[in-house]
C-alpha cells in the first residue's frame, strides 16, 4: 500500500488482485473533496502504478502521442486533463493530441500522422475494438510502445482504466439493494446499456451490472433482463431504450444501468418519456453529467465514481516506463465507489 500526496490531497492506492476482499480506504484531502467534487475513496482492483513524478524523466524530453474518441464527452475530457496535467507537472513530457470522433479509420490515420511527427510513445483512448489490431500493428512496425485507456483492449499493450466487471458489479448491486428497500416484494425489470462495438472488456460492464442485480434478485426471470445495445452515446441509448421498454409492462419497477454516464442518462430519459414512475438509475463513471443527474434527478440512486483523472495519470506512468525500457504490468483498474446525493454535494446546487 503506497501513500501519495498530490494536488493538496492525500490518496491511498490499494494494490490487489481480483475484487474479492477489496479494502476500502477513505481519502480526504485539505478541502475534504476530490478534484471531481466528491468525497473519494481510491480503490484498486489490480496492482498499482506509482504517482507520476520527475523520477520518470530519464531523458530530457518525451514526445507522446494521444488519440481520444471525443473532444467533448465529459468523462473523456477528465481523462485527457489528467494525462496532460500530469505531463506538465513532471516537466519532461509533452502530449500531442488527436481526436477520432468514434471513427476507427480516422483513429488509425491519426496514429500514422503522430508516428510521422516523431512520437516516442502512444496513449490510445480509441474505443472501437475492431480497429485496435490495426493500431497495434502500426505501433509494432514503428517500434513504438503503447498503452490503452480502456476503452478497448490494445493487443500487446497494457491497459489502464476501470475494473470493468468488478466496478459494474458493484454498480448493479447497489442499485438492486436500493430497489429491494423501496419496492419490497416486487420483481423488477433490468435494462443494461451495453456497447458491443467496444469489445469484450467493455461488455464486462454490462455483464457485471447484471450479475450484481441478480445477486440481490437470484430468481430474476430471463425475460426481465434486457440488453440495450448502444454505441456509447446518449442519443443512441435513448432511442434503443425507448424500443426496449415496449416489452416492459407499465407500472413495473425498472432498474437502469449503462456503460457510461451518458448512456445511463439516455436510458433514464427514455424511461421518463415512457412514464415509468418506478424507475431507478445508477450512473457509471462519475463525470460531471452523471454527478449532476445524481444531484437533480430523483430516479437516480447515485453514480459509481471511477476517478477519471487517475486514468490519464496512470497512462502517463505506463507509457513513460515503457519508453524508459521497463516492463509494465498488463492491467490497472479502478474499482471506485458509490456516490450519492449527499456525497456529491459540491455539484448539488
């Protein structure tokens, strides 16, 4: 267990393998909140990275390429900010950013451009699994190390981001527990927003949430579990949830989870459009949009908060260690914590 001080707050990272037996460590800094405005516990489901520091600067300068799927999605922006600010803080690294706007061929083209510009390492926040092998091949040909912010798995490179199945399991578990308290004796319908285009790792978020809900409702009929396929965006989630709800009787208790805050938000809006008064929602990710919904939408039981700025920081450490010739562990995942109206107080007006 390693204690770090940065940005005026203390943080404990817990390095563990798997989810069982995870230790929750309370972390409160000088202002009492994290940079995202929530009372935070940093929980690690897999082994830790150290905090970014000047000790990474074995060379005078590191030029690092970065492709991200969106320049406007709030969670992506927080991850990007964590990466860029960490690079600025250590002084020897610069980030050259490109945006692919959920377009796989553009992401591959962006990497080729970055290679031509002389990058020595690449951080990949591209989320379409079908295009990751082409990116891996390009990196191998250029003899440049990479790291994936998952996203989608990048073959041959380490992953950083969420403990996808484990975090989503906790997300679904908490919401189901709340549903059982509020609507005792009722068998709910479970709608999970999935993202098949992102591949097996992100699909773990769907399966994890459903498993958490089934832990509370072990006899849940298969007809009460509905996978809502999305592309990770709010609009698609809204439209597809509207369609899926046609199979759910009016007046039912409906539990809604999604692979990110925006997907979850689109699903929640669809349930409201269909006038499901007994719908409960647990957001996933904890970006400003998800936290604001937690504060202002009575159907939200909370948001599962994944400390997105840490993803960028971990990615910087992972890529610079590789650029320094070191081997890097395959995976680092944040398990996160449940944030409710009372603990997201900085966002609640």
